[in-house]
C-alpha cells in the first residue's frame, strides 16, 4: 500500500499567474511534475520575489544575524513555509541576472533555505547571468557563485548559463525550460501553413525604434487575405510593455491585429497555426520550435535566446544593432514563408525534452 504521507515541496519564484502564457506553462509543468513525484506543493510567486523588503544589499547581509532576524520577523509566512518544506524547488527562469532587487531577493531565499533552514534546495529551469551576459563582474560572480555552490542540485536551462556556472565552480547538469514538456504532456501538435497568419510579439528589451524596424521588415510580406497579428495575453498581470510595443508596431503596420490570448490553449494554437513567428520573446520562440512553426527571432536582455536557438538548431537571433537588421529580417521572414527556414528535427526535440527531464532528477 502506498504511503499516505506526502512530503511538501515549496516552489520559489512561481510564474504561473503572470507575464505571459509561456511563463504559465513552464511553472504549471513544474507543479504537475512535483505532484506526480508524490509531493504536496506550496509556492511563492514571482511578484513576491520582486517585492520583498528589506532587500539584501550584498553578501554581508546574507551572513548578518541582524538582517536575517529582521527579514523573517517581517515575513513570518516565509519562515513558516521554509520550516514546513521538505524540499525547496527554485524556478529560476530569467530572474537570476545582474544585481537588482529580484535576483538578490531570490539568491537570499535560496541561501536561507539551504544554509539557515537546512533544506535540500534544487535550482532548476533557470538562466544564470550574474553580469547580465557572458562578461565578468567579480562582485556579482562572487555572490552568485557562493550561493549556487551550496545548493543540492543546479540545472540551468541553456548551455551558456551552464558554462558560467562551470566557470564559477558550480557542479550542474544541463537542463532546459519546462515549456516543451508541458506542450508534449497536453498533446499539442503543429499546424503551421504558409498561408497562415504572420504572428508578431514584443520583447523585454524592444523599444520604439526597434519595434518600428520589425514592422518595416514585416510590411513587404503583407498580402490580401493574410492576417498579421500581435500575440499578447497571460493568466494574470500581463507583460505591461506589450500594449506599448503593439502601438509602436501599429504605426508602421496599421493592419496589425491585437490577438490577446485568454487561455493557454488559445496562445499555443495561435503559435501552432501561424505561418511564421516574428518575436523577441524567449518562451514564444520555444513554443514555435516545439510545434514546428518557423521563427524569426531577436535577442533578449541576456544571451538566453541565442543559447536556446543553438540548442534547438535554429538560426541565431538577428541583433537589433545590426546595420542590416531590416534587410536580414525581411529575408528571414521570406524564407520562412517559402518553407526554407530551419526547423527543429524530431531527434533534437527529443534531446531537448530529455534535458527538461533533468530538472526533476533526484526529486
């Protein structure tokens, strides 16, 4: 007879209810995978990660008895949750870059869970960029590395982050984002066709100028009967920049429709049935690669999208700073519509799903 006792897993930095549906899918997959492994699951959402005060200012606060006492006096709910947890699972996603409030808060929570409360801590499904990229900031590297080296298991979601962790002396296993597992679990398949809509999205570091250049690259491909849509939407608290980027793009593309997905199914269906995705978003591109939709991509605020495209066997993102950005983007969209874009092979997708499974080894 199976045991009636279920250990408790606490997910830190849960993104299921915010930003866009890709974030929902990856956190929902973590939650479901932990249930399948026999856990009951609690979580602290990513908005709380960003909002926690007092914020640790640096490594001295991590080891300060006074700071720790003050922090948990203000947040007894976190003290209770960490005390009650049998294992802490940290959904790092894109939070762990640079040294502002959210990453410092999450690093402190990981440190506290492992070194103050003595819990097994699994850092999974994450990118790891102490300096924001591949450059070296000794102070940031030092803090990130010292926290990560104490953790029970570390599983970065792309190979550039794995290289940074290795440089910092952190033992880690190559993983990947959990969104392809979610898509496979729920049986979504591709339905892209050349006459389908051209699908656009924003990007965390897209501005008015770059949005206008994206619109200029898309314009030559408009034709009677072809829809051109901007994909937005989230379970809650959608990305605030999307509405602004949509208006920027619509200045050069008055035909651009706003497609605000109200459900995860409608978000995935929009990507699966598009003729081409033109995007600066990490999770949107992952969904396209998983579903076999051609994608033209642009960089994110860290090297994560470039690393992800390499893992999927896709063309590298086209840099906004490239003087031939419009020409290269126009040609890439044309290749996608002609069926000449590189797509992820079944063998590569199987390998990516294997990397995603690594997030849960040992749990």
